[in-house]
C-alpha cells in the first residue's frame, strides 16, 4: 500500500511540475494556445502510437495463436503415431523376437 501511495504522489507531483513548466513557457512566449497544444500533441502522440502497436500486436498474436492451434492438433496426432509405432517396434523386437536388452 505504501508503494502505491508513493507512486500516486510522485505522478501527481510530476504532472504539476510539467504543467507549471508548460504554463511558464506559454506565458513567457505569449502563446496561450499553441505552445500547450503542441506540447499536448507531442506528448500524447507517442502514447497513441504505442497503444495502436500494442493492440495490433495483440490482434496479430491472436491470429497466430489460432493458426498454431490447428498445427498443434496435427502435431499431437503425428507425435502419438510415432510414439505408438516406436512402442510397437520395441515390443516386437525385444519381447516377441527375444532380442537383447537396450
């Protein structure tokens, strides 16, 4: 609980410091609209791009997972057939024919 409270306090302090810096620059350059707007777009655009990349990555991962499920189904059948074939071979070789032990 202490770390959560500290994190929230730190986030609020960073927000206040950033807003006061942008406000001071806007007043210094007499730009009440453009400087804060450019700052807002400049800081918000990377977040939007990152969110888009994450959502596209999740959609791509979902499609890849569905394709992988189809491959996995056939891989289970092939693996089962190989294990059964090896088991039958060893049973035939070492039990029925009386071969030497491994």
